[in-house]
C-alpha cells in the first residue's frame, strides 16, 4: 500500500519531536483505535468525554505505525514502546497536518455548508465527481473542529477533487475551518431553522453560514440556492467577504443553473436543467437522479453547478447521478417482506428540522402504497429549536395531514405539540421515547404500508429502523418493464 505521509513529512508539518525507530511513513490517519488499520498514524486527541492517550496501547495492538501524543502526557504513557511524534497539542498538530495537506494538493476543492442537505450534497458530489476523476471527501458527517482537519490530513496528494462538509452550531465555528480548506467553490445549500435555539433568527444563521465565503481565493465562486429567501442576504455577505464570482442554482428564472422541468417518482427523479446565466444561451441537460425527493433534486442542481464551475465533464457527471443512492438515515429506502405483503420504509432517522421534516413528509406523500396499505408517519422530536420548539412542532400538522399519514406515531416531549395540533380524526399515538414506541410501531404495520421514520439523531429513531430491518427481511424489488 502506498504511503499517505512519509514520517519526515509528518514531523516537519507538525513541528513534532520524533521518538523511537520511525517507519518510512504511514498509510492513513486515525483518531479511533477501534477502526485503526495497520500502518496508520494514531492521533491521541483529547476530547470532552475521552482522551485518546488512554487508548494508545489499543492503537499499538491494532497495528498503528506511529503515535502522535502530547508532551504533557508522555510521562503517563510509561514504558510504551512504539514510534511516537511528540507535540505540544495533538489537535493543533492535526490542524497543521491538514494545512500541509492543502498546501501540497492540486485538487479542485468544494466546501459545503447549509442548514439542511450538507451531507447528502457532499455524498452526491463524491459520487458524481468520481465519474471524472479521483475524489476525496469527508467521512460521514465529519464537519466540525476535528472532523475537517482530519479529512484534510487524510487527503491524498494526487486526488483530482476533494469535497468538504463544514457545519456549525454557533457563530465563528466555520471561519477557522474554511480558512484551512480554502475551497475553489463554496456551496450554501439552504438557510433553515436548524440549531435555531442558538440564534435569534434565520438572518443570524445566514450570517454564520456566510463565514464559508471567507475561505475563497480571488478566483473562488460562491454557489447559492436561488430559491432560498435569504439568497440576497448571502450575496451581500459574499461581496463583503471579497467574493467576486457568485453563481446560483434552483427553479428561479434568474438561477445560473436553472431547473426547467422535474418529474418526481417514488424511487427516482428526472430533471431538465439549463446550464448558464439566464441571458446567455447555455446548454440544457436532462438527467436521471437515482434517489427520490424534491429536496434531492435541489442537491443535484448544486452538484451540477459545482461540477460545471470546476470544469468537469457534465455529461459524465449527469449520467453518474442516475445511480445515486440515498444515505442511511437520510432517505435510504428499504423494501421489506411483511407477512401480509411488502412494506416500504424510508429511513430519515439521522436528523430533523422543520425544513427536512417537510421534505420527508413530501417523500412519504409521493410514495405509492400497496393494496390495503397506508402512509405511516413515525416522527420524533426536532432538537435545538429553543423557544421556537413548541410552535415549530405544531406547524408540522398541515404537512402531516397533506401527506395523508394515518396512523401517526410520535415520540418525545416536544412532539406533544404536534399531537395537540393534529385534527381529531387523525389516528395518533405518542410515547415518551423511541424504545416505548417500538412495540407500537411493530404492531401497527400491515402489508402495503409506506413508512417514513424521521427525528433528530438524539431521539434515537435509528433504533426503530434497525428493529424493522431485523424483524422483516428484505423483499425482492418488483420487475420493471424496460
């Protein structure tokens, strides 16, 4: 296996002090001894709950090539025999390595932020750009103060494209991260009431997300959602940050990457997109998107726009979108064999806010049911909404009824507001926790049902999806005529 970093380059980038017989280099970077692979460097980061130095022995047993440890922890490691690079602060050393990785690469780089759709857009970019070159992208939702430098440090020197997701809960969190990444294209997917408990209003969220523009170079491009009401504010903030090139995507007639037509189906979408400014001629592309949902269409417009701005072959990129699949917890569709007939489960259990709830319920509405089947909404609390929580949970009621959901199964204290707001004719069951809701869900389902499972991650609805997958085996997809 080729080396990601030579030991000399590691020491130089981190300004560390090597101890022991150093290997020629390392094949990867890890901060978790449980997933570390032989030959990787283990960074003993001290977090809020755990200290990586406590797992140094486990990392050696797993085959770590080098340990990166803190100077003040060295004595506590005792007689541990392993090659080490000693630094004043391990997280700061990882950041330095990330900066060095960015300095050595010739890759074209995209950074993605927004209140919703960050990870789905990042994964769609990873998938689509892989059709035209080698792509490095952040793992899972590694979008915070350690996830971004870790992703940078793992970036191969010779990749063609790199995609970074950058998140935040508070103002000031994106700024230092994007200045490490220095993207060529910065995407803001949408401003929505996610983490609203930490902000006074959506404008403040937009201002925090706009920090992503500060990492763009002189030729960098801000790519914005033209259908978002806060696009004008974002454009203003981008100009203030010194951004000279701004492009947009969406259904709006003035969008640079404009949706001309859209056919939504249960398991895919067909779109027609005009590429280029409204007054220019431009080209039109028709593409199939393998994952369903109008919100996924919006993500695909961002992908096409970013690919075009990076100079990628749009024909190959658009063809790659045809076999795009939704991620687990973010719209992954399961066809399961219930004893009474197949059921469809849409796994939206990773996260939830008012905007993503709307998208999930729209997807449920568009999903056909089998004979005798119903549309079942399994919804859990939306977290981090602060004083707005009761109002925003109650506001889901018309979306639930419009989706034709019955029964409606709820869990969490905040969902009591939705239960009260739903019309009396709607069949509603509410429990305090996901665990208490599980037997209700299992008993409620019947053949032909279409089920959406949606909540914030902290509510634990992923366990409901896991229980369904254990209870009911996968069913064969119906044969389609072609």
